[in-house]
């Protein structure tokens, strides 16, 4: 046990919890901390995406979406997470959960998330989602709010990672 004294307290607690079988509970509570946000590494693209998305919806007789602050924050967070991980994925990290992420960000449920990577601008990202039946279905769903963001991955030659969050 004297060897444990040389381990930082946060790591020591994790090791103790892992030994007691409580690691799963702790990991489930700390998933958001696996990919912390860093200020200035993502940009909000909601204002640019709203007219494009609403034009698609209007063409199908649907009501326009509005800016949603919680959806915007969730999109910024997801874009950052993907850029930091260098991968396009809805789920990043051990025990990640879309529902838990949306609840933690106070996004009005039900909600949906579209992600993309490689597009140079918001018009191309939205166009990629329009051309994908599953993503288009999300965009045409019974949602009211929208948030869109992009973050670039420093580890992947500044590859852009896009996230769109639609909220009720």
C-alpha cells in the first residue's frame, strides 16, 4: 500500500474504485471529461446553416428551424470531441451515450445529430447531409431548434469535423 502514496490522488481513487468493481459507475459519470473542450478550437456555424437547412425544409412544406442555444453548445462540443479524437463518430470514449450528452447539455428531447468530416464550408457540409437519406431524414424531422459547428483537428492536417444538433 505504501507504493500507492506515490500515485497522484485522482489516479489512486480510480485504481481503488477499479479494484472495488465500481469503475463502471465512475466511468459512466465521467465520459464528458474524456474529451474536454478547449476554447477557440471550434466555431459556431448555426447562422450560416439555418437558411440553407430551412430552404430544404421549406421545399418540402415544413416549418423553419430556429437557433437553439443548447443545440449550438452540443454541436460545438461534439465537433471539438471529434476533432480532438481525430475521428468522425457519434460515440467517442468509453461508455459514451448520445442521450446522456444531450441531457447534460440541456438539449430539448427528442434530438438528433448529424456529423460529417472533410467539407470546406457549411454549405458543403449541409449538402452532404441532404444527399444522405438518414441525415436528410433528421433534417426533415419534427424538430424546432438547430445548432451547427465545425472544429479542425490539429492532428489530422486541420481536417474539419462538423456536427449538427436538432432539438425539439
